[in-house]
């Protein structure tokens, strides 16, 4: 087990270095100059003032240094926990801006991932042994899974927000409220949370249900299921074994789908103007804020890597074949 963890840590460490390097490089390949945008935003006309402001901002953001030195300084600052200063919200630190948005993204992502995984797998397992549920769940699952996140988000916003008026369609809370620990604010926060959560939950739900339904059918037709049935084992016991074996590919699929789900969450936040990381990414691109963009994407990279690492550990714990392989490799 120790060797397995060491190998996984090395792989994820190298992945982190490559991802952070791309995270630093990609914003700098964007067209435009953030310093010139800040100077233009100040609406200054005097040439000497423009030159002084340009020099000051380039020195402040470290853009007057050679590109290789900017890269090394980025890593040094990263190890200190310094993500730089936002161009768009100058002089706010990027870390404060990102940390303020992280709870909103996690607030819709974590419940959507966990609930869709549990409910989808349960519905899929039931559909595999119930004809009428299979006839309903399978078409509906294919329909909602085929919908892009933003398309379903637009439909939910129009249907439940505009047409019916049940839920608000923009923001994390009412613009007239001040965030505070009160029941009225919590209720308003929950109302704004429902539609972004539903758009993520429904798309993921259909995929898990279809996957589990197909896996259960495959497991029930496998040799060990037929052998247990020939021995007279109860159908309930056979289905339990089938469900446990079908869960293993689903756990692997969860690790593979995390990036897609996170991308869907970012797009969904843009549709609903939800104040999470997705809205920050859009604002950073629109305002050519290199530092806010790379800081936001850094949190995304870290989140995906940590989640995949945890799933790798969980897979070892739930799959006895993996544990046996690890024991054999170390003996």
C-alpha cells in the first residue's frame, strides 16, 4: 500500500507541475495587455502620466521582468501562498477574490455530484430488474444526459424562473440583501441555489442511471451469476453481488467525469450569473486579468487532482482484487 501511495503521489505531483505551468502560460497567450487596459480605464490623457502609470503597473505585477524570471517568481510566490493582485479588482489580492467564490461553486458541485451518483446508481439498479421503470428511466436518462449543461440551465431558468416565477434566475442572493447569518438570508440563498444545482444534478443523474442499468444487466448475465443461480442462491444475494461489482466501474467513471462536471458547473454559473469560480473565469477573461484567471484555474486544478487522488484510495479500499494485487506486489 505504501508503494502504491508513493507512485500515485509522484504521478499526481508531476501532473500538478505540468498543469500549473500551463495555467501560468495560457493567460499570457491571450490577446491584449492588462496594464494598458488598466491605464485606459483610468481615462488619463497626459503622455507622461500614462508612461508613469504603465511603468508602475508593470513593476507592481512583475511584467517588466524577462518571461523566464516571471515563471520562477510565480512558483516562488505560489509556495508562499501569494497568488498575486487582481487587475480587474485592483488592489484586491487574488486569493481573497477566489476564496470568496469557492463556497458557491462547492455548494452546488458537491451536493450535485454526491446525490446524482447515489440516486442515479439506485435508479439504474432498479431499472435493470423492473421493465416498466426501465421503459421510463432509459429514454429520460438518454434525453437529459444528451443535453449540454448550459442548454438545460437555460431551459430551467426560462421554465421555473421566467415562466413560472418560482425561483430567481440570477445571482447568488438578492441584490438588495447584505450577506449575514439570518434565516431570511439563508432562505434567499437557497432559492438562488436550486436552479444551478438542478442543472448539474439532472445531467449527471441520467448518465449514472444508464451506466448502472447496463452494468447490472451485464453482471446478472455473467458466469458467476448463472453459477450462483444454479446452486439455488437467492435472487437477492445474486443482485447484491451484481450491484457491488457494477459499482467498481462507476467509481472509476466518477474520477473520469470530475473534470467534465466541474466544467459544467463553471458554465452553469455563467448562465445564472452565480458568484462562483465560473463567473470569475468569465470576468477575468473579459478584463484580461491574468492573475485572477490563473488563480481561479489553479483552484480548479487542485480540486480535480485532490478528488481523483481520494477516489483512487477509495477504489483500493472497495475492490478486493486491487488490495490482493498490491499485497502480491509487495510480498
